[in-house]
C-alpha cells in the first residue's frame, strides 16, 4: 500500500498516511482540517548492489592480498 505525505491547509502540520490509491485524503490528525498532498520522491526497488569480485573470488576492492593465486589483479 502506498504512503503519501500531506500538509494541513489550516495548521500547516505535515504527516504521512498509508492508504489505497483511490481512497480520499484523510483529514489533519491534529486539527481535522483539509489537507493537500505533497510531492515526494518515489521509492525505488530493484536488485541489490552486487560487489565486483576478482577471478579468485575475493572482493575487487581488496584483491587477494597475497599475490599467490596467479591472477593479475
């Protein structure tokens, strides 16, 4: 269920509410006044970051450290 940020037109209180897309905007939880929806950045979901590894399986940022694996990295 998406979350929305709102600001009260009367008391300027800002809050976040979770509701279905088609539902009407809630009233202000502090004063009951009318609210307006605020523009907010969308949440981005995707594959987690994968760390690059060397041919010997060590993280590329660290290298093998010993140089004994025979790979040039």
